[in-house]
C-alpha cells in the first residue's frame, strides 16, 4: 500500500506535458487577427491556416523594436512569412528584347531561280524534263532545240576552228545564243553543226514552271522552263510600321507553322523600303533553311522577332505591382523587414520586366506573396505615406 501511495505522489509532481501547453496556445488568422481557433483550423474569411498568437512578452518586445524599424518598412514574423508563402529572388541582369509578332507566308527565293529562255527563234524538238516538280541535277539535259540561226553560228565556229581564221568571236556568238560549255564541247567533238542543240541545267533544282511543250515553236526571248532551288526559302512578314525601326539585318527570328506547331529558326535578310498603306505594315524578308525539303511555299506562318536583345536589369514580371500612377516592388531588407520600392519599368518579355531605375543588382525582392504583404502593411499603416500619394491600392498589371 505504501508503494502505491509513493507512486501516485511521484506522478503528481511531474510537469504538465508539452502537448497540453501546445493545446493551450491561442491560434489566430494572420490576415484577420480577431479570428481565433484551434491548431489545424482555417480562417472562415480567407481560408488561411491559423497560426500561434505571439505571447504578450513577444508583443512588448516587438513594440520596443518598432523604433528601430527602417522607414516605411513592415516586419513580418517567420511564422507569418511561411503562412503567406513568401518567396524572394535576387535582382540581376538577363538577356532579352521586345517581342514583335507578325504574320506572313513562305516564298521561293528569286536568288536561287534560273529562267531558261531561248535567244533565237526555233522549235523544241525534245523535252527531257516534261512535268512541273521534276528534280534535276546540274548538267542534266533539259531539252533539245532546233534553230537555223543557231546552226549557222555553229557552222561559222567550226570553219574558224578548221582554218584558224575565225570571222569575229564565233565562240562568243554561240554563248550569246545560250550554248553552254557542255554543248560547245559536244560541237567540237562532232565537228559539224547540230540540228538538235542540247540545253543543260545550270544548277540543281526543281522544275517550277513549264510554259513550253515538246514540238512548241519558241520565239526569241521566250521562256522554255524555270528551275527553282528550294533549299533556301524566303519568309515575307508583314510587320507593323512602329516596330520596323527595331529590326535589323541578320537579327534572329522564329517562324512557326500554326497548323503543325513546328518552329524554325530564321534570319532577317532585309527590311524592304515599301509599305502597305492598307495594312499599315512594312515587308520584312527573312531567310529560312529548307535543306530537308519539309517546308512548302505559300504556307501561312507566324513570325516572332526578338528586337533589340541585350542584357537588362530585370525582375520577374509578377513581382511588379502597379498603382494609379506608379509601379513598385516589395524589397526584402532582411531580418524580417519588407518595404515598397518605387521603380521605372521598361519592356516585358520572356516573363521578365526591365527595371530602368529604382533597383540595383543584388537586391532581394518578393516574387510570391507580395500582395498579402501589401495588404498586411496597409492594415498596419506601414505604407500609409505611399498609399496617400498613389491614391490607390496596388493591383497586379
């Protein structure tokens, strides 16, 4: 019996468990201090989880420290900061420029186009490539051409070679009639004028136009066929006039085909001097690689330019708050202090906003939870001076 009595007295002397002390704490809403509750409950007004209320001694200490607070700053406790989900980033420099969007279409490059025309009247006796879309290699036979004038020029050339006394520049005359090195060598080898003079492809390409057919009579200067190399294409973009001054040759761009979502790198070749008075746009020509032949001409495309790209002092776009007449960010001063900093902003692109004045590299600013800090500081009167000057509560742009 004595042993049981001693055991009971020992248990009564033990300290109250920490769990009871924890349960005895008062929990309040960080945004609405008049809302009280238990651990794990949430505020019926804003839905935030309740946090432990600071003790009276801590409150007194905080009041004593307020005299040492930086001007215009508000202090947020670590518990409250965690409840708000505050995240910060360091102000730094990032490379980006203004994004300019335009629409246009893919076109063949006339630099890689070869028009095959006859320079004297005659007949197309044989057409080796007889359909648009046929692929040819440099040196391939395209067609054969019969022309009395061309045969006469060939006869004069051969007589001059045999006698050693050519009448004028007979070879130059053949070239003026369109004969290439390959045809002239065939003439030298045969030793007699050719009724069917061969015309060969001057370069690799695809037959893009064929106005003549086999047996057709061609007048002097008429086009027989057109060869087009599609390995390099143009993109003709309609760009608003106000944006053309920021574009320059060799600047990079991205071309996107809306139907497939495919993206291709392109380079600005030139900004054409003419404008479209109806669209109020200028034409910008870009060079696009098409070595694999995937791209087709006349395809409508969306072009994205990044103009005036350079290193800029910038912050995440969501970190900037906008008032009635100004923009500002919330600076993390350290030791739990936060304050608003008025800034001048520049362009916004790639999720970043340029800061032209008000911040310097290395400062820490709030990127998440800044609206809650703004609301809290307004309740505490920490931003009273700024609120009076701006005349409006900050809202996100």
